[in-house]
C-alpha cells in the first residue's frame, strides 16, 4: 500500500467540514511528504519506500545475542570487532532473527567452549545491515493520514472555528491544544496506537 493519497486525506478532513476551498492540495502534500512521513520514519526507525543500508556501533554485552536499533532487519552485511581485539567480518558466525532485529551467535559460549562473541566493550561492535520495507503497511498509511489531518486542523483552527462545544453550540472551549482540541487529540492518539508495534526504544549504538 502506498502512502495516503491527497484524496484520502481530503475525505477525512471533509468529515470535519474542511473542504478544498479552505485548504489546498499543495499544503496537504507538503505536510505529508516533508513533515509527517519523515517524523514517522524517525519514530519507527524504519523506511517504507525501499531498502536502506546503515552502519552502527554497539557496546558489546558479553552475551551471545545483540539487539539492533531497527527492525525488521533484512540482511546482515558485515559484523566486526573494533579496537585492540579487532577481527574481520564474522557475519557467518551469527544468525539473524529478522522481525525482532536480533543477531545471535550460532555457537553458544555458555557451553564452556567459546568466548562470548559480543564481548564487553564500548562501541566495539561494528554492524552494517539492510533494513526497510518496500511499501507502507495499511496501518502505517492510516497513521500518516491521521497525523496530516491533525496538523491540518491545527492550521485551520488558528484562523477559523473549532474547539469543544459547551452549551447548545453557543460557546466553545478550545482546550489545552487550542481549537479542534478533541478531534486532534483523538487523531494523534489513534495514529500512535497504529504505529506502536513498529516503534522500538532499544538503542544499542
């Protein structure tokens, strides 16, 4: 599935009374492509338009597994120790658990035969790997649409109506987020719920 189209975002906004005479397609496109999509890529530590290669440095943990910063991981290009005990690429000595972003030694040091492959150190493990998806999952696309809509409502709310109706439509309480408070909170909350399973807070390097 591709990123949400301008038409689909506009349909969502029309549900809140925002029509094309109020907000143009150029603004929606710019917000989607230059603000929301980069933000989603950042918080999910992923890309959804093709595969990318990254090199990162990790602290050795003295164990036989290492958790990478991004997931899913498509391929391990190389792994090497750096520093005084540096050795060359040993990617053949590990296996990849792609969906979880975990690399695991093929032989366990706990058997008393091998030293831990990720021996302890400061930024002493250099990993180059490929990650990324070739298209947007439907839930990610939906989250992007919700976040663009929330931004649009923030913009429109700054110059038109909005807010939370108080008594028989005669008064408005703009709330902590200004105009369209309730709608915007709901859209943002829904977006982050959709993105939650793609987000990882593990940082190894």
